[in-house]
C-alpha cells in the first residue's frame, strides 16, 4: 500500500478523487461513489474499532487502551447508559470548550493517568441541560454516525482518507475536495504547524514546516566534493522543546491543584513540591510561547493536547500569545488532536505529526463498497415513530420540574449560602470566621433567615449550628456575634411540629444537672435551645445566660431552663467526686464482708515428731544438698493459685501421715 502526504498528493490521483456520501446513494442507487463517511474502509488485517465511539479505529492494542482511558470514550459510555447517543470527537471538543471548568482532562498515556470520573459526570449533567437541535426534515432519515476522517474515492478501487480537523472549521464537507487541492500549494512562505502537548507534568512543543514554499523543490545542486545534495524533506522541524516538572504523585494521578480543589489543601512536603512544579511548568510554557510568538502567529494550524485546566496555560491569561476565539484567524488556527495520544514527548509529537499528515489509503472494489454501505444502513436503528396523543399531555408533566431561572447575582448569593452552611455543619470555625468577616454583610447579618431552598431545620445560623451539635460555633455565635437565641424556629413542613427525640433526652439530662426543664408540648414554639441535640450545646446556652444575663430574655423567650454559672459547675463536680468516693467505700465494705463470710480452711492437726539424731553421714546444713531438697523442708507457695496451694497442702499431709505410720511400725517391732 502506497503512502501519500496530504500536501503532496500525485496530480493524477487528485484529479480523480470524488467525495463519498452515503446519503446520495438513496437518490442514485447504481453509482459507485456514494458511500457514507461512517463506512470508513479500513485496511484489512485485524484492525480494531470502538463500538461506543463511532469512527474510532486503532492500529494496535496500545492505541485501543489509550482510547478507553480517554475522556471522550468515558463520556460516551456515560451518555449511552443514560439513553442518549454518543458524540464525535469534534463535538466532544466543542462541549469541553463551551463548558469551562466542567471536566478535568486526564492524561491519555499509559504512565500518567488521572481518575476524573466526577468531572466527566459533571459534564454529563450539564450536557443534559443543553437544548438539543431538532431537525424536522430529517425525522424519517436514519442518523448516520460521524467519524473524524473524511474519505474520497478514486475509481476503480482506491480510497483516500484524511482527518477533518485539517480542513477549515468554516468549510462544509462539500468543499473539502477543493480545499484539499488548495493544500497542495505552499504559497510564498510555505505552511507551518505548531504542536503542543502537556499532561502529568510533561510538556512537548514543536514548530514544524509541513509544506515547502512554491518553487522550492528541495533539490539543490552539488556539494563541494561534487556529490549531489540530499533533497530537503517535505516535513522539517524548525523548533522543538520538551521539559518536565514534578506535578503528579506517582501511581495516584491527577494534579495537585485538582486535588486541593476537591479536598482540603494538603500541607505535606510532597504537596508543596507539586504546587511549585505546577507554577514552574506554567511559567516555563508561557515563556516558551513568548519566545516563539512570531512563529506561532504565522502557523496555519495550532494543535493543542491538554486538559481543560491545562488549556488555561496556553489561552486564558493576560497577554496570551494564543488568543482564544477572538478573531476568525485564531478560530481557524486552534485544533485538538482527533485521536488518542500518549505521554508528551518529542517522539510522540513526531508520531502525531505523521498520523495527521499521512493519507489513509485502502483498496476496495465498487461491489465491496456497495455491500458495505448496505450493511451499514441495515444496522442503523430505525427512526422512532412520533407520538400523537401523549404530545398534548407533555406540557402538564413539564410544569412540575420547571425551576425559575436565576440571575448571576442570585447564583452568587446561593453559592455563598451553600459554602457557609457547609463550613458550619463540618465545624470549621477558623474558616467560618474568615468567610464571615468577608461575606457576612452581604448575607444580611447574623440573624438573617436561612433560605428555604437549603431545607435546613433551623431558621437562623444559630439554630442550624445548635441542631447539628457544633458547640464551638454556637459559643462563637452567642458571645462574639451576639446571635439572637429568642427567635422562633420554623415548624416542620409535614404539619406536625414534632419535637426531635433527642430533645426529650436533653430535658432529662438538664433535670439531672439541676436545671428545671420547660414543658415542651406539641405545637408550642421552639427556639435554638430546643433544637440542641447534645447536653454540651445546651450548656453553652446556660453558661452564656449566667455570664450575660442582660443580653436576652434567656429564661423566658429563649426557653433556657436555668443559668449555669461557674460556682454551679464546681458544686456539680464536687458532688460527683463525693458520689464516686461513697461508691468506692461501699465496694470496699462489701468486699470485706465477703472475706469474713468465707470459711477458713480447716487445717488437720500435725503431730510433732521427735527429731532423729543426726548421723555422721548427714551433710552439714550449709553444705551441698541433693536436688529437690529435703522432704521435710517448708515449700514456698507464694504466687500460686488456690487450687495449687490446696494440692500442695494435701501432699504435705500425706507425707506426714506416711512418716507417722513408719514411726508406729518401727516402735511396735522394737
């Protein structure tokens, strides 16, 4: 199979090319040219394709695995599970560019991966809200899947494929052939491309001349030694640069900034190094773009492979060399790679450049193309019939989930309330203090009612903090911000203003502590004190009532049963100590009585035996002895259990009885 370059196609092949379109086959069945863009004739020999992402074909297993890890494939899997159709690579790129901060791009390499399923899910959720274009004219026609490659046919049996991203974004498919012929001219200065990749702390960039100027054939004379000069290659790398910074933790994936945004900010040494690496990588790339500014401006195409967060390195900053969507020239320049890529390296840039500029060629006969088109049309799902009766009832069902459109100011206010309540529930007092000093005035003050859409139990911040058991935050609200504890808490929406079960237990604990609880009948008003679930939070109200009795009507409107002063707490502690001491004394007395009741072990009378006369052979007392000692020696029973002591006592008595019997037998014989 011959290999062609898109900027240097043979004229005899270029003059015979015809665009392929399967839609035209319905009107003119006999001709051979009409073939769908989906029926991309792949070279024979075990080619692989993705059943979810239409048009994604791979040369080897590595490309296929890289595609399965890409955001495009995972997005299509999610939308297919939700019952919607998958999108092409170009459409997915438009969704990413249109929805800023909606997805964190993952490195499509085998070594630098990132788990950003949450970001892809957020893009799926936002895509559901986008209006879907309706095409009444095409209701009866099957929807053909789109592919990143456009194919041309050259009779009798040659097919040529090129990536659509090479052509202008404003050109319709009908003008691709004329634009392809225009690409064969290099102009006065030739054609140059810029390629940039960044992922996982790696960066690779290059300025490449893909077409020589017109008139420059690249074959120039002889060398000094009289040998012919080598022809200038069609593709020439003018500038290139690669570098790497430490931004991603090994075998974990994801940049440090994304991890900081998703969780709390880490304070480890490795996290600080990764943050420094991200900053240094951003500065290095922008400095390189500044050095290459003139070459980038003259480039016909700028290919960028980066996640949404990393695309800001190239586009969204003050004084950016590459301006995003400002002029038509910039719009026609920017492109994304329409196929999976690996880790950014110089070798990967060369591979991607060859993939973009090399023409895909296959050789299928007209009969094979026709049968392929018929099989494709037969495999397409049939169009769904339009419902007739249910259409009238549709507006009624749509009236329920309708939500009012929020203005930017309302969305900003809702975001502030959400962040404030989240910090309050988690007990982040230091963060809450800083946030309140900055945004407290715009939220209406400390006693401002909590919005109903939050579905919180309390009506004020003090009531919400008391309900969630945040002791330190309740103390800060009462003593530092002077929150009003006498405001009524909102009743439950279910109609029955039921008091939480924890309140009954709280009343008992207060009664045990010496505070007279107020009656809490059903249907009565409730305050922040009534919403407190724990005794510690209720004691904060009582301590504040004792320290600042003149601030509020604590014992009346605030429904605090009694004040809790420092003297009362000291007296309570003394009572607890006396109670513990009394309990200990009772335990000691009980143990003493139990010891007295235990029967004493009756010991048998031991008969004193006369001491035998010492023989001459008996070793001295302080001399060496046999192992085991004498049988009459007193054995130590210290540290033994009662069972072992009883056993030793029985053995000692048995030996004593045997000795008496021996003495009696000896006396009778004599």
